[in-house]
């Protein structure tokens, strides 16, 4: 009888231990899920992240896309758009989330996430640039773009009569050649269809952030796009060196890897979140 009681107690103990082990495994799995905030660049909108968003969410992550004022489906008047309002859009999203975020910026979005991260550094788990601008405080995106001797963007610009907006001339050709040469016909058609004039003021506004705060953000990453004609690979390397970012990856792609190489981009983002 005593032996039977011992066997029953032993079996109960094994069941409890197995249950605890499973609960622990589930918690470890959940810990790998991240919250992403993705910020697009100029002449694009949040739709460019759709492939990446779906893939990340299919893996259990939370993904929030920021639609910058005057882009995509937002029709804020150009006169009401500023760089600081872009930054505020991003920090408002971050503040609304109850967890540190993986903040990702592409192209012009790189400048925006740079300043936004310095506003809420304690809420940034990772700061990631995908071919993103990283102007030093006191410099604008326009100034940095002018430093890039290999970019093809200047030859494709068309300004409005009042100078408040700038678009990409001959978009059928230039959106392919400059922004997504390695993309599918569908990708390029989407960029052309969704193209809207870009407000000039934001890209012309010097950034204003604490260099010390930026330096203190330890988890910074840069994803190079080695075939880029909008922000050349050498200039991306120059910005990374100036920003002292040592964690880098690269994709053999043009300026829009979220369209042309979404699987590769998601794989890199997954690696980053696990570091």
C-alpha cells in the first residue's frame, strides 16, 4: 500500500514538472516576439512595408506602420507639414505601445527615426536603418543627399511652381531605375501608381537632437542596400562610419528591398531582434 502511494506521488510530481517545463517553454517563445514600428521614406508611403508586415506578423510579432503626413492616404495640406510633426507622429506611436520597440526607418525615415529615438531613448529596444539617412544634428536630409556623388535622384527631380513640393519626373522610368530596379513589374507599377509629390520643408529642415543621447543608444543597426541608386552604397557606408554603427548587414538590392527582397529583409530583422 505504501509502495502504491509512493508511485502515485511520483507520477503526480512528474506531471507538475512537465507542466512547469511547458509553461517555461511558452514564455521563452513569447519573449522572441517583438513590436516593430516601421517608417517609410520619401515618395513612398506605409504600403511599401506590407509584405514585411505580413511576414513579421505571421511569426507572432506586432507591427505598426507609420503613414507620414502628406503621404499615402493622408491629405494634410503641405503648408501644415513639418519635420517635427513627422517625428511627433513616430513618438506618439511609440508612446501608445506598452513595450520597447524595434524602430525601423528607411531613407528619409532614417532621419526621422534618428530624432524620434533621441526623444524616447528608453523605449527603443533596437534602432534599425534600412538604407536610411543619418544626418548629424544641425544637418538636413537635403544637405546629406547633396554629399552623395553617386545618387541619381537630383537628375530626376521636378519641383512645383511654388517650390513647396518635389516629385520624381518620368516616374515610369525613374521609379524603376532609381528606387526599385530589382523589383517586379507589379512592384514598380505600385510605386508609380502611389507616387505623390514630396513636401520640401521636411527634408530641408536641419535635425536637432542630442548627440550624447544618440550615442548612448547601444542597439543600433544598419542594413545596406548594395545596388542602391538613390542613396549609394559608399555614402551609406560613410554615414554608418560617422554614426559609429558597428552592427551591419547587407542586401544585394536596390533602394526598396521591402518590395524586391522582403524575405531577406525579414530574415535580417529576425536576426537583429535575437541579438
